[in-house]
C-alpha cells in the first residue's frame, strides 16, 4: 500500500461515547443458500473493484480508530459524541494528516447515531467571519453543511439522524440532516484572521455544541447500544487486513440502491453483512488473487487522480468531493478524492487548485530554483470568504519547518503584503529569504520538491469565477522561475 495512503489516513479530532450495536441481517446466513465460491478470475476482479469501493471507507475507519478509539495511537483526540477544539492553526508539527488546512482552526466531533439523533448548535458568528460545519459520514459523503454559505451566520440548532430514524424533529430545529451511516463526522472550520485573533476564535469554538436529542429535549436517554470490539488498526496491518476492516465498517452502512451490485460481489468473498463465508477462509491461491486485484485497483486510483480536472497554468483544478448523488456510484472518483485529501469540501464550499509543476510540466523544486507567483491588478482569487496559498513538502505533503514559521499566504495578510507599482501582487516562493524588502511576501519552500495548494473558500459564482471547476472565467496565474 502506498505510503501516501497511510499519511492521508488521519485528519479529524473527536469524541466517543457509547458503544455500537452490530448490524443484524434480516435473514440468518444459515437459512440462505450459499452462492457458488468465486473462481480465481472472479476473486481478482472482485478484489480490484472492492478495493476501489472500500478505500475511502477503510481510510475513514482508520482515522476514527486512531482519533477516537485507541488512546495509545499518538493521534488520539477524544471519545465519540463530544467536540474537540483545536486551539491553534496547523504547522509542521502536525503529521497526522496530509495537506492540512492552516487557515481555519478545527473543531470536530464523531457522532454515534445508533440509538438516537444528535443536535448540533452553533452561536451567532460576526458577518465578516467565515465558518462552516461539514457533515461527512462513513461513506465519505458530504451530506450537509451548516455555516456562512449554507445557513448564514445566525445562531441555530440542527438535527443529525442516522439511517433508519423515523422520528420527527422538535420545534426550534432549523434543518434535519441524514447520515447514510451510523457513525458520522462533524468538522467545524472557523476563519482565523491573524495570530492575535485566536482568542476570538476560541470564544466561537466554545459556542459549538453537540448533544443527544434526548438531552436537548431534557428527556431520559434511550438504552445505550452494546459496546463494540473495534478491530485494532496500525499501518502495518492495513494491507493484510484491508478487507477485514471493510467488512467491519460495512455493518454500520446500510447499502444504497447504487451499492447493490458491489455489495453482492463483496459478499461472495466474505465481506459485508450479506456474506455467507468468511474472508479468512479463502484459499491461498484466492488470497494471492486478492492481492493482485488490490494492486490493480490501487493503480487505477492513482491514474484517476492524474486525470482528474484540468491543468490551468500548472495548477490542477478539479472537483472530487460531494454527497451520494454527486458520486452516483462512481467509486473510482470517490477513492481518488479520498486519496487526494479525505474530507475535502464540495466545490461550492471550497475549491483547491494544486500545483507541483510549472505550466510546462517541469517539477517545482525549492533546492534548485526560486519562483514567483503574481496576481495582476484586480485579479486576486474571486471569493465570498477568503483565499490562501499553502506550502507543503512535495514528498510528504506536510507543512515544512521554516525560519519565519510561515506556512501560507492568505487574503487576511493583504494589509501587510507589499504590492508592485502597477498594483499587482507577487508572492516569492523559495527556501531562502528574498531579502528584507520582500520578506513580507515570502512563502518559504522546502529544499526539495514543492507542493502548493490554493484554497478558495466560498468561491463566487458570478464572473469572474473559478466555477465551474476548471471552466470558469477566472484562472490561477502561472508560477514562474524567478529572474
């Protein structure tokens, strides 16, 4: 399994409360006729398709396990059903998640929806400050948003229900959101204007609340779900146990109509609630075919990433995140999205042009060249909220340690950035200081491959706009070698 998958596999901070009830099949396996065991060719094909389908689900499980279950993981944040507030922006010290966002300190909660829904309450947030609450389930579907773009900056309460809940929302609930799985992630992003603004962000974070519906209504809580024995996760076990992790996770994800075919195929090799045999009972020859199929699926995911979107001046502009309807059974797109950056936003919430090369395809390398990025007068990224450009190591895709502790340049820094005589704005991308007179506009680079990510939060829809992704009237400018 590629190392970048392991690096990708951690991103959210959360809490865990009650255990989890096992999925109960409507018809016991002993009462069903077992389908014929798949032959060698079928096993390879099922493993290939199953890897592509299951990659985001397994990645999500790994994050959940490390952040919420295993207190010794080194990544543990908190249990389910409570909010964990990150009281700072991410830096080079944060290695659990690739391409971390340094603009919006995170607040996160992982909900256990098996016994009852949860109520998310948000405080009033000043109009000039962007915030967003993304709801992402175990299928990595972005099934809803709360916040500046979606619901406004007024205070309010919203209900999140799991699959199968058929109750009625109480008075005062502004909207009901439906998770397709019984465990669901809530990610709060709160805009940080500058370092001295952090106390204000903390005050807003303290106003975010999650609580069971029963507590919201001040009624007795239902009986807790049985505790679960979560399969231990470590990077070393990922390749060997991939389909066992998938088997476990699928218990809590009732299939949608577009999943019928792939679920039936997985059941034939012992994966999923409909299975009639154990995955571990596959023959040695079949397990070899499983590994071959997984490698093929893995390669297909990388190829999909390379083909996604459109190259514009060396920037790859693509939209790969969304809800169930957005993917519509395109499991390869979903897998590519998770590998690029699991838990990314829908394009209308944020778009992420990324660059590793010049416009001519030459790789960016901080040890060989200095670079500049210049926005012409009046052509800064068109957004309703804010934009940023963040530097990452091209190999690890993690922030780099640098002498001025600067990991990004964003629109909140415009008052301190120096413009050129013609009103244009130049960012200096290099490993060493460009000189005191230009240091305000310096984005430190690694002494090696460079990976840049431009973030456009709440992109404008009227021209000039980057939307539709890769086809809009605004285009990111080219990165060029410094003269």
